[in-house]
C-alpha cells in the first residue's frame, strides 16, 4: 500500500538532503533520505513511498542506474511516481529519463523549494496517489 505522506529522497549532498527533509517534514511528510543510489534502491524495493525524488550524480549507483534497475525489477514494487531533481539534468534528455520510469525531470536551479513542494503535490495527485492513509 502506498502511503500518502511517505517520501524517499536520494541525495548525496548532506546539506541539501537535510534541507529537503526539513522542508517536506514541515509539510507533513515522513521523509527517508538515501545518500546513494544503492541505498535508495534498497529503500525503494521495500515499497510504500507516495513519491520518490532522486538526484542523478551519486556514489555507488547514480540516479540513471537507480531508475533503470527499479524500472526493470521483477516483481514491481508499489511506489508512487519518481521525480528526477538534479544539477545534471542538462546532460540527459527528458525523454530518456521519462522512458526509465520517471514522471518529472527538473533541474535543481530551475525550481524554488516552494515550487518543488507544489510539483510533488501535483505529481502525487496526477498519479492517483491521493490516498488519505
């Protein structure tokens, strides 16, 4: 079961990870932080996240490999949509990232924290994850 307020963030920069955790906690989310793609994959495979936000450039497993591995996993885990949120967004095509299972693809320098919260809410709603559980 996907929980409405459970969020997984894959971010290797400790300061930004903490900022995102504080931001989304203040908006009622239960936030799990993974500092690399391998750790994020372990959490994601447990399922139950209303949404996942991932960086691209991370140690051990980058965000592209995270997406690819999660996208190809059998059986599929029950999670909500994935937003790729990265400074390296310009190095990949949006079509490539979306084909790997991401729902949104944004560059960190193009959205404010307020815009990011709104994007998360909009993305969850658009994907029918608006359960009140």
